[in-house]
C-alpha cells in the first residue's frame, strides 16, 4: 500500500465514529461505524437498544474522555462516568447531549435565565433605562440589589395559615398547636413552653392580646431561643431554607399549614420598586419579561440608543432562535418548571444554535417530542444548520419526518429487551423504507381514517375556562369514547385537560409524561404489587420467612447490600464497578438460593420473562397480574429487571398495565406516544381501545397523526400558540376535521392521508 493510499484510509477511518463489541444493557456485541458531519437517526422499537448505544455507550465515553483532560482539582468536581462495556470506542469528538430531562424545578429559573437572554435585557435597562436603578444586578430578582424585599424575588409569599395552626379551644398542654412538628412534648414545643411565660393549661381562646402577640411573634428584643415566636420560628425552620433536604412527611405538613399568594408589594413582578420604575421606550422590565417572544422581538427592534441598540440586537438574535424552534409563544418570565419535556429540550437547543463551535457531536433524544407536525420541519432545518456548520448530529427518533431528513439511519432490533440489541439495518432513509424490519414495515404502512365511531355515553361539561391563555372556553367532552385533544404547542391543550378538566374531576387518573419513578431496586413485579405474593409463595413452599426472599431486606447479599455490584470510589478517577464476588451479581445472600419453588430459586424466577412466568406460576393472583405485562406488549421484560433500565415508552405502558380491567374511570394521557416506535403506537392504540370498550373514558393529548386518525372524537385548539391560541377551533370526528379550512391539524392530516378530503368522507360539516 502506498503512503497516499494509507493516508486516504486513515482519513476515511477518522471520518467515522467507531464502536466495536458494545454490550451495555441489552446490546449484543454491537459493532457500528457512524459517519461524522452527517445527521444520523437511530430508530427501532422501544427497548431495542437505541439509548443504550447512543447515550449509555457513545455519549458516556465521550464525556468520560473529555473529563480526563481536566486537572485533578476540576475532575473531582465533575460527574464521574464508568467506561461503557465495549471493546473499542474510537474517533470521538466532544459531545453535547440534549436530553428531555427538565431544566430545573427551581422557582428562580425562567426561560430568560435558562437562555441567557434575561441578563442581556437587564444590561439594556442598566445602560439606557430611565430613571436608572443602577447596575445590571439592580434589575435581577436573584440578587439582593434587585429583589423585592418582601418576597425575596419569588413574586409570591408563603405564610403560615394561622387559622389551621391552632385549636383555640385547647390549651398548650392539650395540643392546641396542630402543626405536627410543634406537637406536645416535642423539641420545638419544649423550647417555647419551658420559659414560664405561658399558662400551659389555659385555652388559647382565653389568651389576652399581649399573650397572643408573645406566642405568635415572641418577646421583643430578646435573642433567647425560648423567646422566639411561632411565626418567626416557622419561617426560620421551614420557609427560609431549602426544603429539599426535609423528609417527605415534613414537606407535606408544611404545605398543609401554609398559604401562598401574590406578593403584596411587587404583585408578582419579583423586583423592588426602583427597578420597576425604570422604562425603555415606555416599557418596564416586567413588561419585557411578560411579552411573548414574537412580540418582544418587535419591541426590541424599536430601541434607538447608542448603548442600548447593540444589546437589543443581541437579545433579538436569541429570541429569533426561540421563535425558529417553535417557542415563540413563550415569555422570558415563564418558570422552567412549568415547561413540558419537549419544550425543555428545545430550550436547550437554543443555547447551541448560536454557537460558532465546529467539530462537535450533538446528541438529541427525540427532539420532535411535544411538537405539532406543523413544526417538525422547522426543527429539521435547525438540525441541518448544526450539521452544515461542520458538526455531527445524532438523533434518537421515531418521527417519520425526522427519519426522512436524515443522511444516515441505523435501525436496532429486531425486537425489544432480550429480543433486541442488534443492528438490523443501516443506510439511507429510502433504504430503510424498503427494509424488512419493524421500522421499515411501519414506514410503508398506509395511514387511514377510522371508519366507525363509538357513540358517547354522556358528556363532561367545561364552562368559561379562562386559565392561562384559554379564552373563556365552554365545551362538552364526550364520555365513553376515545377523545384526542390536538393543536400546536402552546395552544392550550394541557391547560384545558390537565388543569381545568382534571381539577373539576379529581377522580380522573392522569398518566403524565413523567411516567413512573424508576430506580435500580424497583422492578416490574414490585411496581405491579406482586413481589410480596412471590415471596409468600416461596415462604409457603420452603417454610421460611418471606423477608428472606427480598434483596432489599433479610435476603440481601451482605457484601453488596442487595445491589449485585460493588462500586469502588477512585477519588478523582472514574469509578470502577465490579460484579459482587459473594453473590455473583444475584443480589441475594448465597443461602437464599438453596430454597426453591417448582424447581427454581428466587434468582431464576426473577430472571423469567413475563411470557415465561405466565406459565410458571399457578396462583391466579400472580398469573393475572403478570399477564398484564403481556397484554400491554411488555412480555419480553424479566420480572426482576430494574426499572431504571426501561425506556420512557416501556415505563408508560407499565403504568397503564396496572389499570387494565378497571371500568367506569376517566383516564387522561398526556402525549402517551412519547418514546414509542410507530409499531408500538399501534400496540398503544389497541390498548386504548380495550380501555374504552371496557367502559372507560380516554382523554388523550397528542400530536401523533396515527392517534388522531384513530380517535372517536377530536377537540382541536388554536389557531396558534400562546396569546394566539386558547380558542376552540373544532369538535367532531377526524373525518369531519378534514374539512376545516384554517386548522393546522386539519392541514397536516390531509397531507398525511395524501388525498382530497371531499373524496375521503362526506357528512356533517365541522363545528367552526
């Protein structure tokens, strides 16, 4: 081989990310080469191994190696990653992971702070605002200089609910203080009663004004612990600190004994009076934070000031990126804790779209989540923009339009869990469309409208709904059928269903996007509540206590405490996790394995798939509950598989499994297709049909066209997002929706069906 040929071969090799022998989770010695500077979409059914390959293998190794380049002092403060199970991971570049995890539940985190646009607005006001309040920090509700002194920049105040705090018919000795942490004989109760300043046997209703003042607010001028009043003590212990470290019981008690309301001083604006008086072109900084992104762009475009104009242009550039990504209906003051997973992810994308870095690897986890089909094309344009700047873009996706926009696709499967973990196809999107894989067959499936619709059994009436952007909506939601709520992002769907309707019908079960809590110690059978039954079956068969068959208590391996592995803390180096030598990874103490049920020990039983377990057990209570996993398409899961290894789609179906066979209930599902493959969506639809046919009402918030086309009834909100939404555009069947002249949902539905609506159906015209 000549030197030039060798150089060409080396160049070709470095233009690909190389992974060989990947074995994370269910991956089966996967070897693959991923082209750089391209958009590569990873597809496959839920649980096929996409996330294991992209996130748990490639992304973790890229971040681990990057961390190794930092000094020891820095590494000791960074997240530590263990090297993924793989023979070779080579030719990586710096990876930026844009996942769907919430940006933060902190009340001080807003769209403006998360995108770094708010600091620019603050600087604008400090440079050209009149009258000036001072430096930029004087316009920040997160600094003492700018925060409202009453609410400390939160915009609301939380005060003890004194009406609930006391039973005035009792004395202090009789338990007049109802707050659980101030109970009779407790530490706090003793502190303020042992001072001798109160008659402990006197009912509070007989206290004088001076005694009430001393009880509530303490002894004036005294610094003694016993002289502190109940109100300042409650503030100090519970309201003036981070409550995340408190127990769940204490937090719940604090919530029950407090009242939250708008701050009486700033009325929710969060800032002090000096900052609120400053204006730029007649608008205060509060106005800027409350305006929708699209409106604020226009306002900033009118700034004409030698110091302010450059800042206004810089802020406008960030705002336009928000608008380009479909978030033009948000405002900078919106708390990030109120955003959906899809909105959070797109907000993270904005930070990178303005970057001039090249040679990066951007990894996205289903960026189409929460997007109306109208906006997926805009998102694809942004992905191409990142690629065209010289970056590698890796996307885990199920959306047909995102797959079609890829340069390269890698399809994993053929099934899920133990039936997956292989690469079944890679190449162009067109090649995948013709491939004999689950994804290929799903892409070839022709969409079709439902031809018959269930008749409602009644109606849920909503009157004059005006929460957030809803414009005094009055409508009837049919019961006993599958109703899908549609509309572009921000049109008011979630507000109408999860806020208004769910609040007026508290018996409704909300299956949200958060799915179920997952940890390495929770399993499918523990979630379904049958692990105790399995342990009892072992106990009955062996004559020992049921607790011996729990790796969370008596049966746990003493060496690893029931974890099955031991992680060694290597200080600033990457942690090293090894299989526990004592239990060989089984989690159980060796003596537990001597006890068997029908010839299998507890480890062997938990290694059974739900399909296998359905025939292994004879107790009806067990077979019925475990059979639910098979009914929702999760028969491939093992009974003892940690829930932390399940995909989002698998967790949602597991949550629904526990609700099967119930009747007469109202179920609210918030985008249940999140994380679902196109074929899994068909499984979900069959599952929803079973719920409805059993006499339940299914209310589904969705953008997925397969779900919309399968509905009995559609409620479409719009016409757009934010202040341009909140109106009822349509209520009727999917076939009737096709005729709507202005609905974005109707337009994409017509495009999907690829036919003239007049040729598809005839009948009553939609309500407009």
